[in-house]
């Protein structure tokens, strides 16, 4: 028999005793995608000072999902050894150093190393944020997840829009380095949070925020035996597979398949990104308030499939409608972020599930742009690539059925231990 999800502790006003934590969450989340999205728009400018061949650019393009996947394996262990707050500070410092190295890079090796460090630290931040939300806001999981997912979406869309104008006005080094300032702004709040938590632990006082349950032992190993964990990881991978593929190929696909100009293709990509920001804000709140989140995954999967079918069979009818439907599909990703906390009971469960889902998810997502590009080259068209995207998105319906029951990973891992 499936045990019900435990009721939340009594709700407190959002800011009560948690102002600095919420500020730190917002600032960190706004920085997590800037390393991945601030370089590509200005590679031509960078290439005037640093030699960038096709292989070098390809390696840099593959780094974001690979580093995010690697962080899924490393960050949970960091959290267990150093604690969530100190691990977040480490991630912020390494991210800052990575940004600084990129901006000062005299050669490709330093540009590569800085990008590697910044992305690995950003990946650690990806994993650490959900359990931080669970620790400090167990009574506001949906709302705070919406806030930080929206900040993350802004950090995805803003750098590509500003990178070239900044590089044109001040130089590419300044264009890359400016994002280090955003990163370093998030350091003081987290230092304050760490100091306050250690003072609280020393004095034995209780935080005013509701406390989560005590962690279960050995959760990081047992998570591999949870069907809920695997389902969330696969849904996460499908959503990320779509996102990375569309960010990489959507403008070219629209020019070739639909026949729009380059400017309109760019506007359509921006429109898709804007839809993602809206989805990031509303999806976690909806998921938090619903006992059955299966329909959210069904709607997201249907949006992707209908949008792809429109691009395949009626591309000239209304590309804005088809991209809008694909934009509806983006409710899946922020829903996954909320599920990391909604399908765990304990702090340890949230840490383990966050690392597992994001590690598996980003590793699979890294294949998306590659497979879409290979199918395009093999067939000299976009039909096969669009069918691949639609087929993967259609599987969300299956996992919507699996995840509709509010069963937590600890229920399954407890059964495994017994």
C-alpha cells in the first residue's frame, strides 16, 4: 500500500526568518545558466584573439550537459561532507573563478578550463538548490521553486540577448566577465546563511523555518532501486533533450523547414524562451497544489508533439502557433524540479534524488543536439529529426501515469532495505 505524502508543517510568511536565504537562492539560480549561454553569441569576436576551430567549438558546445551530469554524481557527496550551505559557497567561488579565467584567457586552454570550472560549479548549484528549498521552505516548495526556476530561465535568456551588444561596445572579455559580477553578488547572502546556521547549531536554537525530517541512511545508493526516481530522471532527461536540441537547431530548422528569414527565426527562438520563463513560474506552483501531477506531464508532452507535428506537416500555416505549442511543453522541466522535493520525505532523499535525476537527465540530454544533427545530415532534411523529437516527447504520457500517484522515493527504498 502506498503511504501518503506527509502533510507540511504549518505555513509561515514567505520572508519570516528566511529573507537572506531566499535572496541567495534567487541570485545563485540566476547565475546557473550564464556560463552556458554567454559564450556562443560572441565566438566570432573571441576567435579574433583566440584560435577557435570547429573541434574546439564543438567541445565547448558539449560541455554544459556533460558537466551538469557529472555534477549530479559529485554534488550530493559534497553536500553530505561539507553541508548544503558551505557546498553552495564553494560552487559560487569556483563559478566566479571560472568566469574570471574565461574573461582573461590568452589561449584556448584557459578559455576551456574556465568554462569547464564554471559549468561544473553551475551543475553543483543545480543539484544543491532543490534540497536547500526543502530545508528552508518545506511549507512553500511550489512557490520558491517557481521563483528560482524563473530566475534560472531569465539567466538562460538574458546572456544571449546582451552578449553581442556588450562585446560590440566594450569587448568580448568584458562581455564574458560581467557575469562574474552577478555570481559574486550571491556570495555574501550565503556566507550570512552559513554563519547563522552554525551559530544556531552551536546554541541549540531552532530555526523559525519548519524543519524537515531526519535523513535516512544510505539513500544515495538506494535511490538507484526506486521506480519513482528513475521515472523523474527520465522525464528530466526528455525535457532537457528537447531544450538542448531546440536551442541548438531551432533557428536553422525554421529557416529550412518553414522558410522564415533569419531575423524571424531568432524572434521565434526568443518567443520559445519567453514561454519557458512563463512555464518556470507557473508549473511548480501547479504541481505543488495538485495531488495528481500526471496531467501536467500529459499537457507538456501533448504541447511538444502537436508543435512538432505542425512543423512537420503544416509548417507554413502558423510557425508562431507551432512554436507556442512547443513552448507549452516547457512546463515539464520546472515540474521536475518541484518533483524532486514533492516526491521525497527527507533532506537526504532530496539530495540523492536531485543528484540522481540531474546526473542521468543531463547525460541523456547531451545526446539531443548530436542526434538531431546526425539525422539532419543523413537525410538532408528535418523530417527524421522532428519525428525523433516528437517520439521522445510522446513518452511523457507514460510517465505522467507512473508519477500521478504521490509516492515518495523513501517508500520504495525502505521496501528495498527490508
